[in-house]
């Protein structure tokens, strides 16, 4: 039987993963560069993917960030992110101002995976003798989409458990609304963030910028932000900066902030625990008898005490490892009883 495992919530504020999205030339990259100038953050690392703003925005007064170099391949890109995560962990342990990682943009990151899936689908057709022109899009099978999503998920897991501040940008715009069959609805538009469909869900803060109105806090996973899901509309905040969002609105304190306790569900349960064999069972029964624990009422409490916090309802449910824990305890106990028995026999003789 599985033991109930619980803990009280800590109430601590985790490091933020911030999505800044909006149309072209709305100031997404500017907000990232501006954050790097804050004296409340440490080194900022800028991962430029398909935007090209990193070098020019270094001229913003006070901006102090380093541009991550990569060759455009997924291995190179992911390697740089992993290297920044390791540096952020080192800095956090020293208690220094937090590392900031900016990814500009996550739209280009997802486009990379879509292109990869297209390429794989075309390769399959070529192997089957069906030539496809380079500029023609083909149908991508579900298994390839799953692989593309898994590549993206690996990145997001790093970002969601990053020991510092992460800012990702994305393009957003009004697009034609679609019905349930994927057909456009006449004269109807809807706003869409361009990226992997779960991007906004994975981020803890969602900010929308525009050339026409002040930044909007669309949503925030926060006790302190004051944005109630399903109740409050996106809140315009003139003059909003990411420094204000992180330290004043979210009330993130670097001294107490922590990495999100993220446990991904596992599709595979792993091997079942090996149950004890005949030889172990025979030794267990013999030792229980010597210890005068040969009834269920006496034996089970002793066994469950030896294997806690786990427990069983009968000895046959013991795994090999659990049985060994009980046997170790029983052997010691019986060994303590035997000298006393021998001594009593000697006195009688």
C-alpha cells in the first residue's frame, strides 16, 4: 500500500518566467534590454533567434548584457541555454544578484521545430520515391509533431526551473478566427500569440505590448499581482518596466526566491519492485518465530516499523529490498536473544 506523502505549501515566490508578446516594433526587445540596466539584476544573457536586435540595443543607456553565440542549430542553441542555467545556479548559491536569460524570440524557436518536422516529413517522402520541391509544404504526421513538441518541451523545462529570471518574447497579432473544422469565420478575427500553443500556459507572467496602448498585464500566476483569473480584464500599466513587474508587482525577493517545484508526469512507471523469493520468505518466517513474532498481530507492526514510511498489509507484499530491511533488523534482534538463552542454559546445567 502506498504511503500518503504530503507537505504544507511554503508560500514562497518562485523565480519568474515572463512572456512579453505583441506586434512588430512594439517594444518587446526594448523591455529586455532595459531590464539589463537594473541594479537589482546580475549579468543578463541575450539569446537572439531570428530578431537581430541584440547588437543595436546594446546602445540603450545603461544596458549591460552579453549576446550568446550559436550556429543556428538546435543543439547549439540548447547548449547555450544549459550553460546559462549552470551559471545562474552558481550565482544563486553565492547569493549574488540574479542572472537574467532573455530569449528573443520564442516565435522563431517554435518555427525552428516546425521547419525540422517539415524536413523530416519530406525526407520520408523522398525515401519512398516521392520527390517534393523545396518550397512546397507537406503534411506532417503526428509522430513528428510529437517529436517537435518534445524538443520544445525540453527547453521549456529548463526555463521553468531556471534559478533566476527568464524573459521570452513572442510575436502576437490579430488573425482570422477559425471554426471547429479549421475553416475561417467570415469577418471575424482573434488575437493569437505566435509560438507553441502552450507557451502562455508555461509562463508565470504574460505581458502584451502594443504601438497603440500602454503595456497590458494579461495574466500572472501570483498572489500579489492582483489579477484575478476570470474576473479582472487585462490591466493597462503606463510606463511599465520589467524591473517593476518582477520586484514590485510580483514581489520577487532574490534572497528567498526559489526554483519552481516542477514534477513532470511520467508516461513510464518504471519496473515493478521485485517481490521477495522463497529463500527470503523462509528466513523471514524462521526469524519471526525465534523472535516470538509469529502471529499477524505481532509481526505486521514490527515489519511496517522496519520499512516505514512504506507499509504492507501482509508479508507477501514485501519487495526484495523491503524484506532485506526487515531481515537486517530481525537478525540483530534474534542475535541479542541467543546469548541470553545460552547463558540461561549454562546456569541450569
